[in-house]
């Protein structure tokens, strides 16, 4: 019989406990995890406050307008074309009642900031052109934006592997160099089993630190771990962390089964880390941007200006065309001053039509870039992991795209509600107010998230298995001496 | 019982061990003599399967080492020139762990300390971290590990080099004990005196070949040295 694994684990545990470097690594890691969670939670709180107040404002605005409408005397004069009046569709739909379409943070938003600090999480949607909100971005500290926030997804994706490698780059090479391997290898225990005990103890401990510290910090930061959808997501989060850690331990094993010095192993594994965590993601980004370049912003803006100048010059003709095509939009009574506003809508409509192809190309190229990045993300387990972690946090790209589609759909609904009324100068009634479209974010089903994360887990498991098979095959030929 | 049949090892064309045929029976203490690079350590490493032979077979208790790398190590104890232990752990913890690996997970602490008593390592020292040990103390732990394993074959690779005479003498006692217990012992050494004292047979190696074998009973100390030097001058 070969040595019981439990006793081997106990021995490795004793060795780890007695090793001060290991404690330093683990202590540092625990601190980084806790700090990252606190950082993410702080950002999440700030953002939630903004989003809550945006959503509250949107409600309050409509309620206020409705109240103003109710308190108007019956004999109040009709609103002028530019005036702010609760009865005017142009005033309510264009400005005073404009709605904030908020993307609410997911249950684990504090675990991954993702690009939620870069991409707007709410838009002010009015009856004006899409360009008026889609390009209005608030830009904050650019160096923060460039480096990304120090969040848990960053600690897991980039630092976790580095600390795993610090614990495991010399699993076998150090024993070979110090000489303990000779005594171990003269015992009836396979090197594979010896390595397994080492990896289980180190891997188990550092992963446990990651999970326990993260969950405790999340709870301490006031994140509900039992709220709707949270336990399942936490379960998947743990699976992702374990799988990603296993992959890096497998990489360290594969490096150690070839007789090489610890220094050579360290250099090799550091290079692999650099490639997987830094180089491949950056190259993917560059390749996506060069193979599917988006049209330049300057081109977009100049197209808009040309279209706008052109349409403005033909304003009267455009309006006449609108009335010709849609006689039902003509106002019941001719008010000359209102003509100007109507002409504006006609011009805006024409500009939108003219720049639509440029915008479509913009969107198509962006989609192609994202598709390419998603297809080749399996080249870097770090990218796979980051995608899975942001997905679970609700800050991932798929959720954002789905929300953006909902916003654009809502914008169209809003325009369809207000613009015809504005053309007709049909004053809003209390019944109209009740019918004003409201934005309600439709969350994607949890099963969609689970499906995507499962694919990511597979993308981590396959290279792990391949590395372990290679290592298992190579270790049979490992020569302790010579 | 240890057996080498036509055992050969070459590194990139240079011969480290050339067609070694050797049998060490139970109770025998066979000492390999020879200059550095004569192939003594290569022989021991081949029995341990630390390296793969180019040709030939090494057998322990009738089992081919190549086919039964783990099974053969059950029968085998090994003491290298430098016994390197886990320095963060105590001598006792090291002995316990290597006994677990060696197939004896059930020793009580008292039994383990008993092995230290036998090799002359104080119980006080056994509770200290190995990082604080002298070379002699580490070699004693090595002997304790070998005794605790209850092996039928013992391989030693220059275990006494750099030890003081008293510590070196303790090795002779170990060899006598093993021999009486019916263990087959193969020891590589530079120590002609120790070989004559504790060995039952000696073999002289030169450039990978076993050039001569003698019964230690048939030669005196001076004769052994003369024969050895003769071979070295050839």
C-alpha cells in the first residue's frame, strides 16, 4: 500500500505553516482581496446612489408635470411653441419629462467594476435624436479609466495567479535543489502523488483564503449574500475561482515535471503569466480594432453636420413633405409660430435618416469587434475569467448590450408617442399622461448568465486537463539524478 | 537481495557504467571502492531508478526496478552522502513523515523516539528543527529513517564522508545490525578502513567497470590498500 494521502497532506500543511514566506504571500493576498472588495463596494454604493436618484428624478418629473397639469385652470391659454407647459408634447417629451433609463447594478456588482465606470449606466432619453444622449458621456479621471479599478475581478484575474505561482513555481525543483527529493524518491510513493499532496495543500489554502476573505468582506460591506439570485451567483463565482486557480497550479506542475532550476521555472512561469494576463488580451484588443475598425468619430460628426446643414436649408420643403406623406400629422389649426418647432422635427428626422448608415456601420463594426474578442477569448484564460466574473457581477458586456437595446427601443417608443402629438400640436391630457411610456429594465434570465459562465468554465477546464495530462505523462520520465 | 545484470549507463556516448554484473545476498555488506567518477553513484542511482539504464537490468528482491519502480522501493532503504531533510520540521516530524511514505504509518511517537535512541540522537534534539542540526545529526536521522523502514536492502552513497570518527563508527554499527538482520547492503565509499571493517566483500571500480572483487576476510588492511592503489595506477 502506498502512503495515505491524508498523512501526506498533514505533512505538507506543517511545512507550509512553518514557512514564513508562505504566510507573507497568503497574508498579502488576503489583504488585497479584502481591499478590492471594499473598493468595489464603495464604487458600487456611489453608483447606486446616482442611479437611484436618476430613477427617482425621472418619476418625480412626470409626477410633478401631472400635478401641474391637474392644477391648470380650465381657461388657461394654450401653450406657446417654446413655452414650458405640462400640456405641450414638445415641452414634456423633449425636456421636462425626459426619462432616465437606468441599468440597475446586479446582486454582486461589488465584485467586479468591469467597464461600469467607463460606460454610462443611464441615459436621458427624450424625443430628440439618439445622438443627443448616446454620445453624452461623463468622463472622469482618465488614468483611473485606463488602469481599471482595483476590484476583486482584477485581484482574482491578475494577482491570484501571480501568488499561486509564488507558492508553486518551485514545487519539485526546490526539493531537487535542496536534496530532499532524493530521500522522498527513494520511498514507495510516486512523484505524482507527492506533487498532488503539495498542490492540494497550497491550492486549497490560497483558494480558501480568496473565497472566505471575499465573502466576509462582501458581507462586511453590506452586500446581501442571500438576496434573490445571489447564492447561485456566489456558487458560480467560487467555481470560477477554483477552476482558474487549478489552471495556474496545473501550469506550475507542467513546468516542474521537467528537471529545471527553480530560477528557470520562475522566469518561464512569469513569462507565461505576462503573456496570458497582459499580452494576449492587449493583442486581442489591437487585432479587433485593426481588423474591424470603427469609422472615425470625425467622419461621424462631419456626416452629421453636413446632413444637418443640408436638412436645415431644406427645412420648409421637408416639413411640407412630411405633411404630404402624413396628412394626419398636420395641426388642426395653423399656428405660425409653431411652424418652427415642426420644421425642427422634420429636419431632425431627415438628419437621422441620413446619418443612419454611418451609425449602422459604427454599430456593426463594434459588434464585429466584440464577436472577435469573444470568439478568441479562449486564447487567454485571464480574459475568460474576467468575462465570467463581470458576467456574474452584472457588469459584463452581454448584459450591457441587452440593456442598450432596451434603451434604444424605449427611445423609439418615446419618439413615437411624442413626435406625432408635437406635430399635431395636440395638447396632453391626464389620460395621455397615464399612457406615457415608462422605461422598465427587463433583466435577462439567470439561466442565460449560467450558460455563458458554464462555457467559460469549460474554457478553463480544458487547458487544465491538457496541462495535467502532459505533466502526468512527462513525470514518468523524470530523473531524480543526472 | 540486490542484483545487477549487464547494467550499463552512458551519457552522450561517454560510459558511466559498463556492463556491471553483481549480486549482493541477504546479510552481505558489499562495499564499492573507486575514484570519483568510477561509476559507484551511478550504480546506486540505477538501483533507485533515479536514472534509467542504457542497457541491462537492476533487480531488488527479484523484481526488475524498471518495471516495478514503487514496489522495489518498499524493500529499499537509502542513505545519501548528504541526508537532506525538511529543514522547517523537527527530526521527529521528518522521521514520522518518511516512515509514512515508506509504508509504516502506524508507528507511535514512542516507537519513533526509540529509533532515535538506537542511533544515538537525544530526544531533546529530536524535537528541534532540522535547520539547526549538524551534518552528523542529520546523518543520524537518515539512519533512523533507514532502520524504521525495516527494508531488506540498504543502499548507501558515501554516507560517512565528512563525518568525525565517532559518527563514522556509528555507521559501522548500523551496517553490522543490518547484516545480522539479513539485509543486503550496498555501500559506495572512499573509506578503505570502513570497507575492511564492516564489509563482507569489496569491489573496486574503475572507469565504469568493476575490475575486481575481494572477500574482506581474505585480505588485511594493508593488502586492501595496496590492491586498491595498484588498480588505480594501471
